[in-house]
C-alpha cells in the first residue's frame, strides 16, 4: 500500500471524486477535471505528503495548531494549499481535509455544493 492509497480510498467515498494522474505524473484526486488533492511531487515537499486546497486563514491555523502534521514549503506557499504528512494524520482528519478541499474545488468545476458530505 502506498501513501496515496489511503487518500484515494477515503477520497473516493466523496461525491464526484475521481482518480487521475497529474501533468507531473503524480496521482491525484479531482472533481470533474479540477485538482482536489495530489501526492506532492515538487522536490521541496517531504516524501509521502499530500497537497490539498485550503483557505489561507485556515492554513495558518493548521500550521500553528499541528505543525507536525501540516506544513507549507516555499514552492507551495504562493498557492491556497497545505501539505499533509500522511503518516501523521488519522483517517477521520484526512477525510475532513479532503472534504474541505472538495468543497473548495466545486466552484472551479461549475458544480453546486448542494451534495455535501
């Protein structure tokens, strides 16, 4: 089982989420054709890190509250995302982060957010 397998298993329980391969060859979860989460592939990311969408204010809270689990490298800092050390997050918290990322992805797809999880 790879680090991404857990994210895939949990992510696929959310409505309209599919698995794809990103332009960089990394596995990713998407809604429609829009990025929702992916195995971080930039060299600045630690191995087995997942990148998910996050509101900037929420990202700051995550970084303050759980720096062992969440982080941002200089490369990712300019984007509204946070990196998750998959070995340090439980399934319930990972599902919550994927749900949030999905919700933040929906406006980019033109889909409504009526089907909440």
